[in-house]
């Protein structure tokens, strides 16, 4: 069964539940609970792996029942597993049965049970299902998916370049469904056959944080089904930016949320509604800002150990945003870290068209008087390259030349070297650097589709507006 067939099949299960008035979010939740129990049973039966689910709550107990007995067993299963320690408790935290009709519950159980084996798919199962369902929903109801999933070729290229080693710890402070953690695990597990190193890799090497309960559950399922963290959960729910962490990691791989600002509404006693922008006051943050990406970048700077390495996906605004925080974070990145490589990603690879993002590769260095970055190498994979999710998706082959350039450090048409002195001399330390001629400026045949153009215009307008907000913040003018 291909990934597309898998997603289509799971999506079709929604038709069984729509008549019952089950919301989209609840549908995903119930399907993933049941799929997880089925796949865990397959791990035990087919792969002979040990399950962390007590026998009285496993899939076999559900599959043989129907009617009220099935309903009662499912209710009790969710309640009992939510109380389990470790990763199983994380997966089933706050779980509730939203399938009030025993007949529909039986039909879903029978559909899942009749297919398989699910576990045999050599894919990021939970991530593929979840992302595919979000994409289906976005296209069918004309609403955004709400999250920007990192394309698998980008994840794999970042992991290959950063090259986490089996003795190191890896953290993703915005882990989503676990794509970076799984790719790092796959990269590291073949490096040694030593049983102790393998045990440590599966139990203690990977760490993830995400703020959304449902995503944490999916990530925990994903990791567990790959044999990671069978007892203690490698992923936790929480706001990674909320407090100063006490743990440090050898490698950080992440794609923080792309929203430009953290904000919330405040309703006054007279009923008036005002929007407040959220900032994080942390002793380790050198700059106070409501820019979420800059705050994540500061967080990553903290959690890297003294020789740690990072590969981080960030939008363009981090490269050019003016003001004390924007310029200051770029200077800190060049002076206190070895910011050695920047990959400019093409547009059209995200669920939201027009998003412009980059991968920043940098290494932490011990405190020193001299600047730690000697030169920044930039690879332009954006100019004259237009991708779409369906017709022209990004592939591993598109990133092969970048990986070669990353390893060889030889200038090419798309790979250029910029010395430190040239970078700090740029106006406002703007690192939004291009040198290739954009054919779309003179050749109308090469223009992106109207939807992408409109999204890019909107993104540029929002960036300009944010620029002016930062200026007013710094000179003390109320917006």
C-alpha cells in the first residue's frame, strides 16, 4: 500500500463518522487511537516485539467484541491507558471516546482490522496519515492546514549534513509529529552494533517538545511504533519557550512554527477586546521580542551544549528584520557561533503558498574574544526554482547538489562564500542575500502561479508592516 493509498483509505473512514456529527479533530483523534492499538498488536504478533500495553487493553480485546460490550471495552481501554506511566500515558493522556454509536465504532474497528499489515509500511506512519489528512481537509473545505510540515527531503538533507552521532543527544523543541527525531534515529542506528549504544539511542538520546496536545500524542505514537522510548516518553507537551531549560543537547534539529508573532486577546470589564503581543522574559534571552522565530533561535542557542550543532528551518524575516532584536540576534549568531551555512529553500514546498524559508546551520563555540564565524556559505535553491506540493514536489534529487557543496565547500553558480567582514558591513546586518538573476523579472513565462504570487505579496506586506512595528516599539510610539 503506497502512502497515498494509505491516506486515502484512512480519509474514507471519515464518511463512516460524518453522519454522527463528529468533528474533524475528533475524527483524527479516534482514528489514531484505534490505528495505534492495531499497529501495536502487529508489532507483537509479526515482529515479536514487546508491547507496553497491558494485555487486557490491547487490540485483540477490542476486535472480538461488538455492541455495548465493545463500547464499554473501548471506554475502559482509553481510561486505563491514560493512567499508564511513560510513553503510553503520554499517548492516551486526556483520551475520551467520542464514538457514541456502538455500530459505528464496530464498523471502524472492522475496517481497520481487515486491512494490513499496517506496521509493514516503511514510512513515518503517523506523520504521513496526519499530514495527509490535514492536506485533504485543507483542500476540501478550503481552509489552511494550520501547520507547516517540513518536507521529508528537507529533513533528510538537514540530518545528513548535521550528521548526528550515536553517542550524542538530539532535541527538537518544536517536534510536531516527530519527523526530525525519526530521521535522526534512522541516521544514527546504523553507526554501531553495540547493544548498550543501541539501547541508549532508543531510550535516552532523543528529546522532543510540542505545545499542542494532539501533536504530542501523534509524535509519541510515531516514536513508540519505531521502537523508541518504550518506557519513558521522549516527547513532552509544553511551551519550549516558557522557561529556561536545564538540559543541553549535542544536536538540535527543528522547524519552529512560522507565525510571525505570538498574540492573544484580552477582554476588558467593559467588553472591549484588545490584542496583546506575547513576549518571553528569560534571563538567557539577550533580546526581548514578540518575534516567535527569534525567540526560538535564542532558545536553541541556550540548549546547545558547548560544542553543539544545529540545523534550523526559519523564515526570511529572521535574516532581514530590523531593530535591536533582529540585528542583535544575527550579530550574536556570527560572533558567538560558527554560522557556516545557509540554504535558501524554494517557495511552493509548504502547505501555505508563498512562504519563504531557509535552513540555518551553525555550531556553538566556547566564549571567546574573536568572532567565531569566519565565513558564511550560502546555497540558493530558490531563484528560478518553483515547486508545488502536487505537480512539482521537492525531491531528494533537488537537494543532492546542496549536500555535495556542503561537504566539499567549493563555490558554484548557486553556492557562494561570504567572509565575516563583508557580512558585518552590510546595512542593518541584512543576511537576505541573493546574486543570481531572477528570470521571472524579465520572462513572463517563468512567473509562478497567481496563488503563489498573491501569497508572496501578502507575505512581503506583512514583513514590511512588522518592520514598522519594530521601529515604533523601539522609539516608544504606540501603534
